[in-house]
């Protein structure tokens, strides 16, 4: 079994509703860590092509960059929690990668010491 981790960041604003109370809108530099896994390597000895996957992740997060996550349609109007951002990225990636590789997890770091992981 092989695994590969690819990371990137983006800036965005959000205000999560917690127990009926809306936070004040605030910005983060969100860190995205995606772990892929598979049983075998391709003819080049790769699980995935880093550049190809980095480009795919950038395409998926493009609507989130420099946005207000509360107002963009990408998250479907759901409460823009760190967990929901991880689900959006993980599900979008899984539908667009080689069927021999799977997304194992997406970890989003919203702020130092504040992370959410979505395991597919």
C-alpha cells in the first residue's frame, strides 16, 4: 500500500453558526492536506502525478479562494464549517481521480491547533 500527501493553502472568510449564534465574519489562511492511497504504482513508479493532482486541487478550491464561504454556492448554502469544507474537497477529488487511487483523507487547518479531517 502506498500513500501520498499533497498540501496547499487558500484564504477565505466565514462565519459559522454555532447553537443558533452567528460568529462574526473572520478570515483564515486555510491549509488543505490531502492523502491519497493505492495498492500499486503506475509504469513511471508513481502513485499519482504531483503536478496533475496539485492542479486538480487548485481547480477544486478556486471557488473558495478569497471568498466569503457563507455566500458562495459551492458549499450549497450549508454552514461553512471546516468539516464541510473538507467534505466538499474530498468528494470533489474522489470523483475526478484515477479509479486505482482513492482519497484517504482531507484535513483542513482553519487556525493553529484547529483541524478537521474527513476520511472517505
